[in-house]
C-alpha cells in the first residue's frame, strides 16, 4: 500500500490477537496505529486521536459495533470505517452501510484482502477530500476578492500579498479585530507554492497558556498525567505547509522562546521528547495590538518580534475604506439569503447612507453579523435603530487633545407643566450627576476609540487605574442593558 505520512488508523477489536496482527501489519506500511478494546474506549480515543480510518469489529461486549459506528459518524461524518466480522450476515452489512460504513471485511483477515479494501477506501476518501478542497478553495477565492473592492488602501495590501506570497518570508498581519487578518493570511497561503499543503490556524488567545505548548508542539506518552499516547502538534501537522498564529501577542513569554527556536532552526521537541524534530513550515502571524509596546513592557521578546516582523501587512479598518461598505452589504446579503433560504429586500439608499456614516468598531465582522440579522428578521428599521445606539468614532482625536475635551452633556428632556399640574422634577443635584455621567461616558468612548480599544492605554490617558476603567465600562454596559429593557418594556 502507498500511504501518505501520518495517516492515522484506529483499530477497535476486543480480540487481542486480531488487534496485534492488524497493528503490526499496518505499522509496517507506515500507518500510525492506535488500538481500542471496547466501543466506549474507541469513542474516547476517537475524539483525541482523530483517525482518518477506523477498522471496527462488530461483535464486542458493551457498546456493540453498530452502535459504535453510529456514534463515530455523529462525531465525524466523513471518517472512513471498515467493519470486521466473523459472521457474514447480509442484514448486519445492510444496516452498517445505512449507518455510513465504507466497506466490510470478513474474519479471518487475509493481508492481501485487507490491503485491497483499505486502498479502495483510502482512494475514495482522497477523491472526496480533493473535491472538498477545490470547493473550499473556490469559496475562499470569492471571499478574498471581497476584501479588495474599490479602496486604494486595500489595493496596496493586495500588491504586498502578491509580492510576498510565493516567498518563505514570515509575515506579521496587523489590524483591528474583525478587519480581515485571517482572510489575508489565507490569501497569502492560497497564492503561495505551499497551497497544496496544510494550512493550520491556531488562536493563541483561545487556548490556555499551559495547554498551548502541547497544542503547538505535541507530546510523548508519559509527558504529563493523562498523556497515555503520542500526540502530534500543530507544527508537525503543518509540515511543508503554513501555520497561522492568530493573536500572537497573547503567547506566554516562556513559550515565545520555543517558537523562536523553530523560526531560527526549523526544529523543536515534543513535550517529554528526547530528540528534536525538523519541520519546514511557513509562519504567518497576526495581532490587533502594538507589539512594539509589548516589547517595551517586557511581555514580548524583542528577538521574536524581529523574526516575525520580516514583512508587515497593515489592514486598515473599515471606517477608513468606507467606499467598500456597499460592496460588502451586497455580498453578505446574497450569501446569507442563500444560506437561510430567505429573500429580504435590498437595503434602501437611506439605510446604506446611515451605514456609510457609522464607525464600524467591529469592522467587517460586525457588518457581516448585522447583515445576517437583517436577513433573518427582515426589518430594516430595527437595523438602523441598532446603529443609532452607538456613538461614531472620532478617528482624528489626538492623545494630546484628550485632556482638553469638554463633552457637551445631554441633561435629558425638559420638564414642562401647564400651571395646574404638579410635576415631579429631579433635583439640581440629580441633574448634575446625570450630566457628569454623560460627560464621563463620552470622554471614555472617545479615548477608547482613539486608542483602538486598548484599555490599558486609555486608562493611562484618562489618568485612572486600569481596574477603575474596567469597573466604569461594566457600569456603562449595565446601564445600557437597563435602558434597553425599559425602552422595550
């Protein structure tokens, strides 16, 4: 059998002799093999081991083969499964095929027959995978083209991508959250010579720091409690391809040293490993924070920063390329109309105008979610009201002028009587408190906008502690929720 490297097979059989025979035979043919003796153990292993192919015995104690097959297909419908049984029962074979089994193999197992069946199933899976990749590639190309509309700034980004895509240079992609950093990373990969190899994404902020090392570099059996078998890390999975490290600024300094070693030498060791493993991986990274400030603060290694920052691509926020907003609106409206099977009316000129005026702090992701909601509810007025509840961002505000700002507070509606009616009016003290709260809210919002929601920097500019700023933001959020509940009551 001709096998691609690292093809994982899970053998599920309570017969130890059969399991040993299958394991020995497949290992000689360069498969990675794991063994489970029961259906329950198979399901636990399946979630961790993520095999490409399962050899599954039908007759097992406890959870039977057909029940195990059904559970495995629920977890991962595309996994290939070959059933094994000493009984050639047509009814069982029919049930298994309805549950998604790819083939059937009778005991005692002949090596030649096993090879033929596996080759057939693997070839079928390969074709399905290639078709899926092709569809995914076409879909992503369509999404990529949407990132580059009529904006001159995005044309500059596109030119940079074209210049660096077919090199092996590391690229640091900068931009606010939701501006399209992952799309740029995928476009670099799609236009590179590595496009037929893996593209692996890792969100460094989404994985606890104590687990990120094993996620990136894998581990050996016994490396820590619960590590019963070897696990390949993301760098090994990305070998000869590209790895995208999103939110790289959140990586713990102790792990940064190991990443630097991979970038310098192309080698690393698994957790608990005694030898270095060589890999050929192109590293693309992204951040929405100023890494230079992190270097100054001592939380990001300067040598790693220079290794990652060989080429920098800065993605401008949506508010700096407003001419693309109508293009994105049409694209997402068409996309989600098809997805949800609905036909909402196109946005009116008035709605598009309001969206052109809006600051889009969440960038393209916020716009996409808004169009998604509109597609579902079909209420344009509701969407416009959502935009009206947000303050526009003052992008021209400079740090030096923040202290000079005196926000104009809105003290609320006037209180008018007809001379005969006694009106309950708030005291001057209460009016003053409301005006002060409004002024404080506007000052905080403006400084956060100016710092692109870097809360630590905003706290320094406002001359309050970071914790105090978080408390004020929480109070503002609770006030907004209370106001919305009263408005809709």
